[in-house]
C-alpha cells in the first residue's frame, strides 16, 4: 500500500483537488482519495510531490508495427507522399519490426500510457502486446481500393483476427479510411462488424480525400493508379458523411482520427450518428501536412476529444504529453484540466474501458503520473513540462 500527494490532483471526477491524498495498492488499484482541502493531516506517511498527479494516459490511436520506419519518411510530404513512402519502405521482416516495436512499447509505457488502441495490419506485434505493461485494444485495419479484390482483402483481415482470438487478445476489425476502401469492401466490412463495440477510421486528414471520394480525382487516386492498386474501375462511398452514417456499423463507439480538415458542416452532419469521439494527433498532422486540427471548432461544436500519437513514421515520439504540449502552445486558452481529460477519461470512454482507466477513483487501476514543471498559477502546460510515472 502506498500514499501519494501533490500540489494538485486531477481525478477527472471534479475540479482539481489541492494536496489530496491518494491511497493505492501496490498493483495500482485505488483504495481511497482524501480531499484534504489543501490542509493534509499527518496521519500516515505520504509521498509528497511538486506538481500535479493525474491518471495514466490513454493513447487512442497508434501504429506500433510502423515503429521501424522512424526517420525514414520525409517530413512535410503531404498525405499522398507519406503513403507512397510508407508503401515503398515498409518491410515484412520480423528482425526489423519486432525490436523497434518492443522498444516503442517500453518507451510509451515510460511516458505514461496505460491503455492504447493500436492499429494492426499484421499480427507481428501481438506477442509484444501480450506481455506488455500497457493494456492494448487491437484495431485490425482493413483497406483496399480495388473493388475486384474486396473479398480477398476481407479474408486477409479475418485470418489476422483468428490469430488475435487464439492469443486471447482484445480486437475489433475496422476500416482504414473513406479514401482507402472500395464500396464493396465497406459493405463486406459492415456486415462483419455489426457487433463492434469500438470502430475507428482515419477522417479528413487531407483535402485530397474529398477529391478522391466525391470526384474520383486528385493526388491520392493518381498515387493509386501509378502504384498499380486499381485493376478495375473505382467504386467509393459518396462522401465522408455517407461513410460514417451509412457504410460503417452504427453499433458501439466510433473514433474519428485526425480530423485535420474537418469543417463545420461535415462535423454537424456526422454527429447525427452519435457515440462519436474525435481523436487528435497534432504532431503527426504537423509532420505530414504542416497543419493542425481545428480544435476551436471541435470544442465549439461540442465534440468529445481524445488524443493519439499516430506512428513513428509520422512522429518523433509516441508521447501523449508532447501532443498535449503542442495543443497548449497553439491553443493557449485550453485549460490543463481539459487537456488531461482528453488524454485520459475521454480516451477510456472511447475504448469502453472507463471501468478501469481514465479516473483516479476507488476501485479503478488507471496508473498514476506526476506532471512536473507546470504553470500552477494559470494551470497551463509549459514547453519543458514533463511526466514521471508513480504507479
């Protein structure tokens, strides 16, 4: 049993508590939170820290199996250029993939992540996640723009799902994006995933998505043709809203990832679905498109925001705090409590895991982190803010 306190504690069950005392089992299960109203009494030994204690982070969007691509993709190449580089440099060599993914998993845990939704195109990282200190939900991602190969692509992802099932790993099958699935593949996937509790999709990451989906033109389709990925005609959803409202299972939560070019009209339209979460990966967006998501607009429209890191192909670190610092720097009016909620409880809700993660609350096991080097007067993150794991 251990007791922790700090200048503030953000529990996500109310406003920050001044000098509250958290009692936890050695495995991190929360036993009690005592609101001392800023005046703790010395009844028992307590570890007191300078800073803010928060729950462990939830990474709502990661590609662990791309970790071997760190520093191989040119920054600022745009999404079509990024996809081409990943396609040309990605390997199926376990000797490259597994050590890089294992290192990234350990690094992500050290930086405070307790729960992660990880995109999988293969089963290469399953053994790592089976042993990891991070709880993973494996989102098995299907893509394929060629209508003639829809059945083949679906069969491939089903085989990977069988491996995950045999290893007793939690998983869902999900679409990559509106621009990367043919309409026949969307329809096959919709039937297969009617019972999903969680679905995610890359959403409005580049302006060229709408050109491909709505006009069958633009840099993305040019890339597909040049790469030989279309053997027949093209069949796509009518629009991004059509994909969300009509071609994806309406069961469970849906996480829209990136949202860099989401406009007000699109946001309002797709919110008709309900159970939507908007995952932001700002450092990846800067890396690929040199653009930030419209955070003020998402807040104004009442969107439930979560945070992800994307992959080391499009980021320097799988570090949630670095994502939050980027948002704080560019959107200074956002409070630290909001940022922490997006990176903890909102992510836990999106992944249907709020019974264990996201809150410092009796009976939960969220992990405990210490945020240091904070502007405690204005309650803002600073460029040199850092995090240390307590539990």
